[in-house]
C-alpha cells in the first residue's frame, strides 16, 4: 500500500496535546506525513511496519492526501511541490534620519 499521507485534525490534535496515545514510531510517522512523501518512504524512514500504518489510517490519524489533478485514466498522481510565490514591493529609498540633533560639537 503506497499512498501520499497527510495529517488529519485528529492527528494534529495528537501532536499538539501533551497526552500521548501513540508510541514514538507512530508519532514520528505522523509528524512526517506531509501529503508529498510516499508512505513507503515514510515507513522506511521510521522503520515502521505496514500494519502499523494501516492501523493508524483506520484510527484516523493520517489520511490519504487528496489529489486535485487526475490523469486521463482517472487515477490520482502526485503533484510536484511548488512554493508559493509572493510579489515583493520595490524597496523604498532610504531617507536619512537623525535621532538627535547632536553634531559632535
């Protein structure tokens, strides 16, 4: 079972709370679930079993990441991560400012 995983609200609540219900490997797997990395890669990084992942998904901690684009055959395919671009305003020219009127005399 290879899929892209993302954190659910339940998973985010688990990571944010001080009461832990998941073990260390499960927490690490949940922390790494970003919606861009394949589950097989996550399992290898954490050295977790597929059974652990299946149980976590059935318990609602991570979920399959929804893909907004689909191929012509209807199968979902992963999208490349593109950082958001923001327009930056041109810098304003520096205006000399003196905090005090001391001229060194």
